[in-house]
C-alpha cells in the first residue's frame, strides 16, 4: 500500500505540470520579481499543511534575499500598499486565510492565491491566481477507473495531500526560476540560511 | 527553467522509491503501529524545512489518532521511556536536533532518524534509520552528466530541497499505509482535523 | 527611565487586582473546572503579544492535565460543541481572533473573552467576559496628572503592554486557584512539563 | 487563593526591582544600543514560557526598528560575528538553549543571558548576564516563614512563574528605556506593528 500510495502521489506531481497554466505562473513570477526589485515586503499566509508549504517557500524566498514574513511567526512586519500577500489554500475557503487576505486588500496589498479553485472566495479576491491541482480537480475521473480496477473505495492520499505535495514542488521550481533570473547560486542561498534554527 | 526544475524534482521523487529500503521502512512502520496500539507518545523534531516536513507528517498522525507532539509547538507533552521521537534531518548533523535526540535517548525513548546519511551523528544514535535520498546520495553522478549536457553549473533544486520534497512524499505514503493497517477512512481523518486553524 | 517604567508597570499590575470583577472571574474558573471534569477541549487564541500571554496560560493548563490546544500550533484538535475557546485580546477587535471566535460559536463551543473592552466585538459574542484593565481603561486619568507632573507626553508602557502584563499575572493566579481546587502540587505540574522543548 | 496568588506574584515583581543589578542592566542596554546603531542582528532564544517572554520582548524590539529574529520562527537570519543572541532561561540549564548559545559563540556572536543563576552553564558562557530573581533566588527564606504562618506547603506560583513574570516586566521596562534613548514615540512603534497577525 505504501508503494502504491507513493506512486500515486509522485505520478500526480509529475502529471500536474501539464495542467499548470503558464500565464498564471508568469504573472506570479513577475509580481515576485517586482517585489524583489522594489523592496516590497512579502507575507505568506496559509492554514494547516498548506501553511507549512507556504513556510517552506518563504524560507527559500528569505534565502534569496526577499523581505519576507509568515503569518504565525513572532516577528511579522506590517503589510503596506503594493506589498505582496501569498495565500495558499487548496479549497480557497479557509476562514482565517480569507479574512487575512481581505485585510491585505484593505491596506492596498496585492494578493496572490495558490489554490485548486478558481471560483473560491480566496481566488475571487486575489489579484493573481495560480491554480494547482488537487484531488478534486484532476483525479476524480482517473480515480474512478483506477478504483474500479483496484477495488479501492478510498483515495490513498487523503484530504489535501495531493494539492499540498504538488504545491510544494511547484513552489520549489519557482525558486529555481527566481535563482536563474536573479543570477543567484546555491552558495548565495547558503549565506542567508539560518545557522541556529529548530 | 521552472519547468526543468519541476521535472528534475518530480523525477527525483519518482526515482527515489527504488532506493528506499524496505526493511528500514518496515521497522519504521512497525514502531509506529506499536506506538499506536500501546498509547506511546510521538514527538516529531526537525529544523528548518525538514522541520516543516515533520510537522506535515505529525498533523496526519494526529488525524489518525496518534498522541503526537512537535518540537517548537507551545503544547508539548514530556517524552517517557518507550515513547517515540522521529527526527528529520537530511544531513543528520543539525546541532539542536542531535541534542534533542540525545535527550530523548536519556529518558529511554526510541529515536527514529529520517536522513540521507546512515553514518551521521543522528543516525548513529537512532534505534531505527530510514534513509531518504537527497542530492548528495543519488544525483551527484546523474547531475554530473546532466550538467555537462545542459551547461549548468548549479543544481536546480538548491540545498536540502530534494531530500525535503522526497521525505514529504514518503511520509505521506507512510500515512496511506497506516490508514490501511488501522482501517481508517478519509472521513475518520477529517473528524480529527482542526476546524479552527491558521 | 527603566526604573520608572518598571514601577509604572508593576504598580499597574498591583492596582489592577482591585478592578478585576469577582463574578466574572468566578464564571471563568467555573467553566474551566467543568471543562476539566467533563474532558472538554480548550483552544486558546490570541494575536501578537496577547497570543503569547495565551500560550503561557495554555502551557500551565497542559501541566494541570487539561486537553488544551493553541491556535498557531501544528497540532490542534477540532473544537466541538461545549468545548471552550479562550480568546485574549486587549482591544477585542483583532480581526483574525474575532473570526476564529465566530467559528467557535458556529460549532457550539463556549467562548471566554479576556479583554479590556466589554463592548468590543469579541466581548459581545463571548459567553463569559473577564475584563482586564489596559491603559485605556484605568490609567488615562492617572497618567494625565502623572504626565503633567513629569512633563511626559508618551506613556512608558507602549501599546498593549499594561493589558498583556496584567493578563499574564492574572492568568497565573487563575492557575494557582485551579491547583488549589484540583489538589494539584507543583510536582504534579512538573510531571506534565515538556522535557524536550524549545 | 486566586487573590493571594495574584498578590504574591505582583509583590514579587515589585520587590524584584531592588534586587536587579544596575551594572548588569547598563551592560545589557549598551549592547542593545550598539546593535541598533551598527545594524547588528538580534536572535532571541528561550524554551517554554521563558521562550514566550523572549518572543514578547522580540516583538517590541521589532517595533523599535531592530533587525530581530526568534528561534523557532520560520524566518530566521543567520547569526554573524558581533550579532547579539539574547538567551532567556530561569535555570540557565535548558539543554537546547545552552546548545544554541554555544553555536552562537562559535560564530563570534555576543551572548546575553537573562537568568536567575549566575553560575549556570548559560551564564558562564555569556558575555553579559542579567540576573532576574525567581523563586529560588529570593523567596525561599521569605516563603519559609510565609508558609509556616499560612500553613501552605506549596508555593502559589509554580515552577518558573515568578522568573517569567518578572523577566517580562523587566524587559518591558528595557523597551521604555530604549524608546527614551532612541527618541521613539508610541506612534513610531505602532507604525512597525504587524497589521495582519495571529
């Protein structure tokens, strides 16, 4: 079961690349590039495991030299006009994340939504949306046949797992793109990596 | 670059499955099963992005009904004899994590190390080791040719990225295996999922 | 200035005891006692420094044997009907905390507000309110004369400092009361104290 | 019991001021002033409730304009030569905090210990120590008589409570002193206060 689940998740990640929309990605990267060049702050928000994916991304943005903060950290700078809030939520409906994104809009920040649902409350209020597939977006049909064949009645990757793992890999690829555009080497990142951490 | 990096990471994850060692995995799962049946506490420890991978795993253990805690959370129960400490560190050398694992041994807890290095300080003190490949374990040679061909001098996935993403997918597959062994459905997990979170 | 500020804060804390309302306190303690006896979960929520005061209180509730969680921790159980949500906010207006408290009401949990403002959004939706003075509640007049005399135009304890320090001491006194009612000794608490923590 | 405990804590805080040593405080403030003027980073470390006291202090340092980080946050900058690490531990013996302080010394950072024990491992490796009384430092004798008279066999403020509450007020007084020296107003702090937080 472990191997089958591993394959299901890794195949999902591999296949998702074909589904991710280039124009959305380009808008996202462009906003990040502008933020970097114009010293805009970035605040990353997300709940539960989506929040952890956001934190992993935020760490790499920090290593790249961004002025980045994470909702839930002790040290958070205020968000101002034209700063960037990156909100990660598979469903796009997590109450506290939508409330936080609304607060960001109120002060004139730009909101980027990383979500599976283009018509969710979070996506609707966002300036830029990047759709990342989750189980509900791609795999229902596929799964239907797979489950028939396999005699399974439960998905192997429960709840938001596919969205979360897929978003994690996608955001790590965004980091590679930013490294390339900024001419940053791995050694540059290492210099900004925390040396006392837990 | 983004697409190439995405492919590099997703291919690495796919290929890693062949490298992960079944007996190590079976020992790991067995300890988790015993912990579940005997009401042992689990403490998950890790620093930086490895710590986030550990937190994502800990959330799912919680959803499965484990009595689980995370180093760094406000609410942490004491670790006792025969409790389980799961330590995640690609290098197996992170000072605070090794110190925490040593403290766990002192009180008689069992330490499971998820790491790329079987001969690291963390792995050496652990009762069970699960080797998860990172860049240094598998891809140096592959990368060598790839880089020659592509003219790249820097890896696309910097620092611990490959270990972290690979460990995340592996641990999600462990969750699928535990769901299967415990007869838990996705709905069972949903019942234990936080409904107020950030 | 440091000594004057220290005295201002410690005097404020000392004087606040006369202002705290016994019936409010008794309702609060009663809810906690009931939660303890009936295995109700407690979720502590608060933002910024008020959130830290809440976390310090939550740790002691854990040491006392409560099934307690903190908004922002990795490991959080869902809140059910009749569980307790303790919300700490000097102003009673912090957007995310009010949203979280509303979510708690929706699932039938009881909300306890620790706040300086009885007429705030948080206090209005709460089942039990405990008013803890902050600068705006007590010290404006006092400060007025003090400032005239001292020629100061700024308070020595900025923003929510007085509320936060006062709430911290008040909640530690609540812990003493609960120890007394539950017949718990310091050694009992020590047994539940984390032995691997950061 | 609640009122008696409240009084015991607030009296302890009030009385502690006479015990805190001016030269230690002056060294501490001087290091902070230098850090501010020379753009040194500050990393605040502490475990459990002492860690929360450190976080509350770190927030105010951030509001004052310091480049400050907290062990345990997602976003943490590396510590370099001449940066400042502020370690808070009543006992001065918390394993992970001593390990972290040692790591700080290795990279040439200056360590400030806030502790009750001048001869603890943490204090011994620190460049500057500020002794803050806890139960063990002041109140043993007083308590002895108090307990005889009152017939109590347990202190009303368990474990590190007195140290933690006292350190919190002391550090808030340090903030007032820094505001004064830097000519900062409450409005200045408000400008740096997070506007989206939890």
